[in-house]
């Protein structure tokens, strides 16, 4: 049984990752901060594909929550082979208006949450089968242009995640592979919160060589590959899934 934890799995990229990994012989722990209804819908899809699904709610910005989530996951699934750290949010607040509390909120929910999740997961992954740690970063950690929106707090937090990925890849080799994926502009689920207006989204599409927004499934396919046996020699890498947009 392949045992997988996916954070932020109630919608968007996290939900697509859960569906991409769902299969007979795979048990998934689906996490969300508070959207149990969304998790239930994704769990039903996982089970329809022959996978096993369990649900847990936790606010990973709370210092003790990531470790509790990992321990509960390992207990429910009987161990842990793959962790996909996806939970987070985007903050477009300009630096001049960014408060200490707002900046700390991004660091807590993204960077600190990833560090605490990885630290708690390490002993379980070390004992797992073909263990993988995969972090979802973002193109905003790399794009700083006059013609594009910037996300200073998110960029700082995601940039820190990418640095930790490289450090962990060295520390945990050769047993555990550690990689990150940086999605580009990605289509949201209907009704989901978006950081830009519809007009801004349309202007953005014009700058993407592939002439469309990415989909959660585009990112999920890359996650599925990094979690597969075929990626066993890939570690410490950042994979951009962004339609070729210039960074």
C-alpha cells in the first residue's frame, strides 16, 4: 500500500494531485484547513478510482499542527511514503502596505508549515517505500517584472521553501528524494478566491506562450511523475509548470 499525505487537498491543485495519485493500492490522507465538504467530494473521487481516502482538518499555521497531522497520518495509514506539501495562499499586498502580522501570516502558513511538516515526516519517510517529499512552490518566487503582479510576502515564503527543498535533498539523500514544483498562472476552481480580477487574468494569458492558463491537472501530472518510481534519481530540483512564461 502506497501511503500519501496531500495538504490543501480540498480544491485546486491539491484536489487534482489527490485524483492523479488515486489508484488501487494507494491510501491517501487528504488535509484541509476547514473545508470538510470539499475534502469529502475529493475523497469520493479517490475512492471511485480504487484508492483509499482519509480526511483530517488542521490549520498548519499553528506551530503544533504539522507534527500532529503527520503523526495522525502515519497512524491512520500505517506509515508514510509520500508527502505533498501544497497548502498555502497568495498575498498581493505591496511591501509598503505589508504589516508585520501580514508577513508573518505568509511565513507561518507556507514556510514554517513546510519546515515543520518535513521535520515531522522525516523518520516516517526514511522507513517508507520509495519515499518522496514534494513541495508546491510558485512562479511568484521568481517573477519580478513591471508588467506582472508581484506577491512579496508569498514570494519570500515560497523562496524559503525552495531553499529548504535543496537543503533537505542533500540531508536526506540517498534514501528520500525532495523536490519542488513551481506552477505558473493556474486556473482556479469555479467560485474559488482569486488574487486577480478577470481583466487581469485575460491580460496575463496574452503573455503566456502556450496561450492559456495552466490547470490544476497540469501541475498534478508533474507531481505524479515526481512521486513515481521513474523519478527515483531526481532530487533537489525545481520543476516549472508555467506554459513557458518569461520569469
